[in-house]
C-alpha cells in the first residue's frame, strides 16, 4: 500500500499553464491525496483556484511552512513563526487538516532543536507526516527542464527509478517487521508529474501496489507517532532502522546521490 503526498505547489506564472498542469495532476489521482502547501506561492494568481480545486476533489490541504526554509539551518524561533504564518493562511480553507511536513525533510539540526519543533507542533495539534518513498522527482525535473530534453526517455527513467525506490522501501519495511505498512510517497507539484504521475501510479499498481487514501496512511501509528529520538532526520524507515539497529537491504546503487550519476550515465 502507498499514498500520494504532494509538496510545495510552486505554480507557473502563466495562469493557463498553471491550471492545465494542476488539472493533469489531479486527474491522475485515483484516491484522496495530501497537498503540502508552501504559502509563499500565494503570490501566484492561480493559488486560490488550485487549492480550492484540490479541496473540491476531496484532497487534504496541509502545512509545508510558508517560506520553505530548511528547518535545520535556521533558528528555531524563525521556523516556528514561519509554520504559524502558513497555518494562519491555510487553516480556514476548505480541506485543511492539521498535518505538517518539514521542507527537505529537515526536522532539526540536533536533538534539542528537534524536541523544540516536536513540542510546538504537538501543542498546535499537528501530526508530522513523514516519507518512506522519496521519488527524487525534483532532480528528474531539472533534467526535464533542460533545452532539448528527451521527455520520453526521462519519463521512462522516472518510472524505473521510482519502482526501484518503492521496492527498496517495501523490503526495508519487511526487515523492520512492518509487513502491512501503508507507505507515504513524496512527489512535487511540477511539470514532471503533470506528464508522468498517471503512468507512474499505473505502473506501481501493475507491480502490486494499492494506492490508498493519504489520511489512512498518515494516521497509521508508525507514521503519526513521533520518530525515534535520535540525532538525524529524513526518511522514516531509515530513522527506524538506525534506532533499532536492524540490517535492511542495501540502498540501490542507481539511486545514489539522488540518481544524478545514473541520469548522467544515460545522457539525460
């Protein structure tokens, strides 16, 4: 099982392009997804329309901070104010639910800062939504945006790489004794997913993955509960592995360094 969570919502300046991209993305979603929105994008003329369309389709609107700063590289008070600013922007909107995701999955530079963030978010009623399948789509998108980019080959690579990542996440969960874990897959609201999110989800379904409601996955005890209290942040499965001292399958070579060497080797 896996659920789709989509971050950022960096919308194109061109209104027609932004709405067309958003429609293609929403049309690819078979069940409720979660939209983790950075409020800085409110400057786009289509911001309200896009979020309203997501809510009308039944999807969750969630907090991804206002300015999309790295929470591990800034002072705690600055980040807390930024999260609160985004809460004020989004919390009265249709579809809003109190889920939060740290930009860059960066949850604090040390245990003290991590504890401060967790205490603030807990007091504010938030559940922090982790990630277990990171698609690295932001890095693939950079290749798509190059002049003369071969869309078909980039799309093929994207589907293959996410299949590999999902397979690794499933094997890691099994090694941790989490046989029926509903995974949270991270993608972004971008041109790549306007083109390939639909084919990606169909490919994953053909591999046996069930696409489930994002709320079901985010409310699972392993996801909704606090992460292990260890120094570090990122993928929830990696944190669980480190805390438990469990050996999991080696991370795939083709996904090292966010897939950059593999894409270079393919000439993408």
